[in-house]
C-alpha cells in the first residue's frame, strides 16, 4: 500500500501533497481541542500499535503490490477522526523518513490514502453505525469490523485512482484489473484488520469505556458511576 | 524505554554526518529525494550520479556498503509492482528471452527501481546517522506542529512499551504450559491482543502521568534541545548534497 518513489508522476504527487498538507492542517486545528491528558498517551499508543501492525506485509503477487493492515478505523474509534488521522500520518512520516517505507516524495499520496481517506471513511461509518446498532459489545464489534473493512478497501481504491491520474506507466486495459485485484486483496486484509480492531476495541470498551473516543463523542452521556479508574484520580 | 536510545537502524559514530544537526539532514534528504523523483527516467547517467553522491555521503558517515544494501532489502515488497509492470504495461512490445514485454513497462520498472532504491538509501543514511530523539528535535525545529511531534515522541516511546508488554505476556503464557510453535504462536497472540493493548496503555498512561507531574507540557525541555539550532555554516555544508542533486536533475531535464 505504501507508494514507493517513481510509481506516480511528480505533478500528481505534488497536488496530493498540497491536499494532504491542507487536510492535516485542518486536523491539527480540530485535534488540538481533543488532545487532553487522557487522549495524549492514547494517541501515542495507537500510533505505536499501528506502526507495529503495519510491519506485517502481505505481497499481492498478481498486482505486484503489497498490502498490510492500516489501522485507520482503530485510530478513529479510540482517538477520534482528527487525532486519528494525525496518528496514521505520523506513522507514515516516520516510516518514510527513517525506514524508507514509501517514498518521501510520495508522502502526500500515502497520507491521502491511508491517513485521510481511510480514517474519514471509517469515522463516517462509525458515526452512522453506532447510532443505528444497539449499545452492546456486539454492536460495537460489528461497528469496528465493518468500518475497518470498508476503510481498508477505500484506501486501496485511493491508490487506483491516483494511478489512473498519474501512473508513470500506461497500463492500458489492465487498470480495471488492478482495481479489482487491489479491492479483492484488501477485502481479505480488511477482514483480518476488522477482527483485530473489533477484539481490541471491545476489550478496551469493557474495561475502560472512558477511553473509547467514539463512545464518548457519539453517545449521549450515560450516567457514569464514580468508580476509581486505574491510573488514579485526575 | 528511556529517551535518547538509538533505534535499531542507528549506527553509533562520531562522523561529520552524525554531528550535523538533525533538521539540516532531514531537509537535505527530502530535497535530494525530490530531485531524484523529478529526473526523467531515460537519463540513465543521472541516476549513476545520484548513486555516487549517496556512496560519498555513506563513506563520510562511515556506513559500510554491506549494511546499507542489506537494509535496503526492506524495499522489496514496495517495489514488487516494478516487476509486474513489463507484463502489465500497454503499447509496443519486445521479446526478451521468449517473453513478450512492454517497452513502456520496462521503462516504468526501471523508473520505480532506480528512484525507489535511491530514496530508500537516502532514508537509511538519515536513520543510520540520527537518533530518534534527534529526529523529533529536528522536526520540531522545522516548525512541525507540536501535536505531531508529541504524537511521534509518544509513538517511539510506546513502541518499546508495547514490545516489552508483548514479551511479558508471552513469557506468562509459556510459563503456564502454552508451547506454541511456528504459526500457532499467532493464535495466542491474537486472543490476547486486546489485553496487550490495554496493559500497554495503562503502563503508558503511568509513564505519561509521571512526565506530566515532572513538568511536561507537550514539549521536551530546553536542556534537550542541545547546543541550539544549526548555524549557517552547517546549512551550507549540508546543502551541497541537494544542490549537486538538483544540478544533475536540471542537466538531465535540459539535455533530454
């Protein structure tokens, strides 16, 4: 999923870099209000978690690209859309600068696909599903699963769209095939990601529901019994 | 878990490249990569020039070619696309060893391999000569918004918390009679991923609260910022690399 230098041509990369920069600036403005004492360590941990799971790469040989878990839905659920997008973006920036995963010149494209498109698609679905589904662990699990699945596929189609705009090699009629392979492979990856996201979020919600941003932001505040939380009184 | 640790890719040394301030190195690396990407793919000689430039910096940083090329293999999954292009590409075809390959696809594959490899080598050189602490310091000095540097700081710190916690949970499983082999290790891991996250969070939260109670306000204290920002001289020294790269790119664009 990480686009490496030279796959997409310069002008398209520059346009998406500008778009990513503007979107991130907006996220920074909105995210500042969210980042309190509870969210700051959570944002760091979510970023570390995403960094770790993105190391697992599955090569997709028929399309010659690799896929991996993205983590946009997990970030959106636990730290909200604004800080979530920033978390994924930070992961991508550090990977590009230090590990050479994804070209530095292609950072705008990668951030657009994985941090912005992935997180936005996930959060829109989360906002919808949490209102519709019952407030049970099962409802939350379904929300997490579906939003992860869709966000991964959406992000993969972002790459196909960018390739259509500015791919350095003309694929002719094979572009449709690329779109199909990417969608299918990322459907499988999305199922894996959905399971991991659902397990993680449901466990966190059972023990520390106060830590799940989506539950705080999207549900009317239930009367919270004053139970001492781990980490002490704040 | 402490700050100031090098990461796996860091190579301890006192070379001139190690001593350059991080913001200078980050800027030089990004500009170099942009110049490489902007080069037309038919200008083969230009990529040779870039490779020489990378080799010169590596020699100056005392990073051996074996280490550099070994680590560059990380790129493989990302450039797999390049190997598919000669088969997928449209247009004129040539026969190579009995295979019908697209000319445009071959050019595309070369383009991705050359630019991808040079980009990976440049970031490996940055990683080998800069600690994570300095990297974040450099981003901070480049006016990166504080919320981003803060997330990055915690991310790098909590990676170690996460790894340590996973190790402890594995030891706990094994000492209770679990004896996973090969892929079956994943089952125990997957079942515990929620618990792992929660445990890592609660440990991370204690780390954070300890930092807050010692005066952390979202930015590392000034003592950490070391000897101050880069001087004009250091900028000038580091600028040689992107300037040479930009000249090569410009020459390639004019000559084509």
